[in-house]
């Protein structure tokens, strides 16, 4: 009984706000507010509010929610274990260090080898130290600058 009264009051307040919004000539927003404010009354009329209030005070319903939470926890755990197994399958079951760059190795979609130990910042394997441009003094944005100059930006 109290839930129905609260839902009716919320709907009435929402419709009042919708009227004020429509008075300010914001009809689209007023229609949206009116739609949202009619939802609680619709829920009361369909019986959803009564079902929720009966469920909220039922120990059997709470035990059912606990069982559902346990099932979800089991499902999430098995998915995490399955992903971990398939991700480490190439390394023989051991965790591999994906953050290190080994000399002479290439990335899966790359055609050039990774940096070697003798190369520094701003210098790649097929690029000499200076090409008539300013020297690479730790500025890693030279390729970005070239792209921007190419597009006239």
C-alpha cells in the first residue's frame, strides 16, 4: 500500500515537472519527462511493485538470490581459468614475459625487427642518424610531425 502511494506521488511530481518544462517551450524534454514519470504508475498497475515488495520480505527469495550469485561466481571463475589456460598454451603452460623486447624479434604484424641494443631513442633500424632534419634529441614525435606536414597541418 505504501509503495503504491509513493509511486503515485513520484509520477505526479514528474508530470508537474513535465508541465513546467512544456510551459518553457521545451516540448521534447517535457515529453521525455512525462514518459519517465508514467513508468512508476505503470509498474504499480501491472503488479510488479507488489511482486517486488513480496520478494523483498521473503527469506526464500533471498536464498534464491544467493544461489544465483553462487552460480554466477562459479561461471565467472571457470571462464577466467579457461581464458588463462588458452592464453598461456603457447608458452608450455608457464607465464611468458610479453613486455620485453628481444633483439632480432618481430611483432606479429610487423615486418621490421624490434630495436637492437645499439639503437637509441628516435632511431630505427633502416633509418640513418641524420637525414637533413634536426637531430633526434629524445624527440619521439618526428614521425607524427611528418604526417602532419604531409597533410598540411
